[in-house]
């Protein structure tokens, strides 16, 4: 069966033009980056913005403090967990104690002078075994301070400032997004 001359199919090279992202789109991307970095749900993030706007002080600073003072974030900042989701799992499994009370809520907001520690019966678990050796050169955030040599107990010495926020995220864009 003769099919005729064989032609090679050459697809057209289409060049997609990059559109300039709108202001709304840029704000949405910043919000999504923050949600992914802190493993937050939309409603939780919206409530943080709403609570921060109720305070009469600087909105940016208050919002960052709400994010940084979450217990799962504190566990992550202390170096006890490798990621925020892992820190949230440690908290929800009851491995973390705040002021001699076991806390199972990752969104628990710590206060100044709170003492956070690994539960004494759980210090030999795999993630916490030899934690002092793992954290030998680790320097926690300025507002956190280890109380023991084995680095299983820490204190919140001050409230976090906006300078302690290390994520490459534009906070003002997120706050503008929710102010619509």
C-alpha cells in the first residue's frame, strides 16, 4: 500500500508572551508563599490578619508576632524540628511541654517568659536523641534562649520583632490583600 510521499511533521514553535502580573496576583502569590511556609489554612491566616488589625499598634509587627509565636514555629526556630510541619507533628503528639503543661495544639501562642521543653519521657526518642550534639553550632533566634546544656529546655526571652522574620515574603502585600 502506497501512502504517498513521507512528510516530516514540523510543529510550529509558539512563543508565549509573559504577561505582567497584576497587583492582585502579586499579593495572592505572597499570601500563598506565606501559607506554604507556615503550613497555615486560609481561615487561620485570615483570622491572624483580623486579630492583628484589632490591635492599635503597628499591624505588620503584630501580624509577624502572631506567626512567630506559634508553638510549632518556636519548636522549629529552636532547631528541635527540621521543618514546621515536623514541629507541628511533635506538638500534636504531645512531645512538647510549655510551663510544665503538655500542649497538643500547634497554633498555641507562647508568651514572653514561657518555658518550652521536650517532655522528659520523650528525650530518648530518635529525633531528640543527642540533640545537644546536633545543635552544637546552632544559634536560635535572638528572642529564644536555651536554659540547659542538653538544649532540651528553652525560654522565650522577648517578643519577636519584625527583624526576626526571615522568610522572603512581603508582609505588607499580604495585609493589603486582606484589606479588600
